[in-house]
C-alpha cells in the first residue's frame, strides 16, 4: 500500500523519478475521468429529475423587492407590478424554453416587444432584462447593476411598470433557473409616475414553480447543483495535482535529480491560476 | 543567470492573470478564454523549452496534457455556470 502510494506521489526509480500521477498516461486518465463525469452529470440531470440541477433560491417577489430597493436608493419611484407584463414575461420564458434560445430576439425574429403587444400592453417605453443560472436573487440584481444597459433599465425614470417571472426548467440541455424581467410604461401615462402605493407582490407575480404553466417543467426540485458538483470535483483534482507537483519538485530539488520534464514552477503557476479561477467563478449569465 | 527564467515565469504569470480577469469578468467569452488560457500555456512551454534546448516529445506531451486538462475543466465549469 505504502509502496503504491509512494509510486503514485513521489519520484523514485520505479516511476522514472517522476510521480506516476504526473505521467502523461495519468494526466490522460484524469482528462477521461473529467469528461466521463461531465457526461454522467448531464445524463443524470436530463434523465433523473430531482437529483442534479440548480438549487436556486430566486423568487420573483425577492427580485421585485430588490429592484425597487435599488430605485429607492437612487431617488426613483417604485415600479408597480403589472399583470400584463408578468404574462408577457411568462410567454417570453416559455418561448425561450420551447424554442431553445437564449437571446432578446427569437430565432424567428420575434423581439421582446412582440410579447408586450400580444398581451395588449400598449407601451410608450419598454425594456427587458434576462438572467439565468444564478443561485440567489441578490446575485441576479448585482450582475444586472454591474452591466450599464441592465442598470439603465432598472434605474430608468421612463418606466412605471414591471413584470417578472422565474422559471426552473431544463434549458439548453441542463437544469436552469431562468429570469425574465420586463419594464414598461403604457401610452397615456404621465411621467414621472406618482407613487400610488405598490400592489403587493404576492398578488400578481408569476413565480413559475415546477409543474406549472410552462411546458416541459420538471416535477422535482433538485437537491444537488450540477455547477457546485462540477466545481467541487474540479477543485479537488486541481488540489491533488498541485500537491503532487509541490511534493515532486521538493524531492527532485533536494536530491538534485536531473530529469527530462516540464518545469515544475510553471505547472504550479498554471494550476494555481486554474484554482483561483475555479474558486472565483460564480454561476449566472445576464442578457 | 537568474534574470532570464524569472522574466519567463513573470511573463507567464502576467499573461495568465490578465486572461483570468477576462475569464471572470466576461462570462459570455469564457469558452474562448478557456481555450486561449490552455493554448497560451502550451505555447509558453514549447517556447521556453525550445530556448533551453530541452524540447523533447515527452515534454511537449506533458504540456499538452496539462493544458488540455485545464482547458477541459474550465470549459465544463463555464458551461455549468
């Protein structure tokens, strides 16, 4: 046992003075393991509902509260929840899922404004923010606020109404939490709007929960995030490689062994950067 | 004697750090940046060992394997994020 571990992790004659873990054959096996595990994660995510996915805590209520909080912080009036906009947002989310696209305009050329018109929302001004794969509402708002165009939508004086839907579904092959936020002001409305008292969020917000509304929704909420699982596996593998390289480099330097190999310090820098990226990456895309 | 390898490692660290910033701040470009990160390291390895006159097939394959592994990990985590 000790001999095997020693062969795997320390440079010695049996492994040609290079830890077996760092041999090309071992690195190739790691590569194959990574690919097979990802195929398995995708397969389980698609075929076994409730096991893997996005364990998101995002709700439309939280998003509307945070949006209005940002507006309030910037001295703007709060947006009122408009049932027509909520319905338009729901249709937009369903359209993206059913036609498998992630864009403001559908592959058939349907713009966001088409959905406004379909619910008879005669807009003077209109806007759309999209987000996917975030784990919590604060991250969604933070990402939107960091993007100038999305921030402009959230903090625009032109808008009076808002409609938000949050959809948990399989989208583009993986379990996803999709957010559609629509802004608008109807023709004939006076600007800037007078705060008439905000309608309670619970009254009209369309939080699409599994099994409702949009075709294709799964019936179970996943208990393990495929992102977190991939992240944990990747960090573990990187840490193992980093440890072996450090150990290997120390022994080689101490024993003054000369061998034909890549540069240990370079591998350390490269894998160190990889580790930082894996630790720093956060889920979520906005559009 | 020490200045040359230090410059080489510093250049590698700066290039990778710059690419990492782009990777973390521009989610839409992560796929491309992942490939560029792997390719940069592979080319850095080839160039450095070529200069040292230690460029052999086993060294090339080692850099290729590590670059490929890191790129694959970055692509998959980007797809899940």
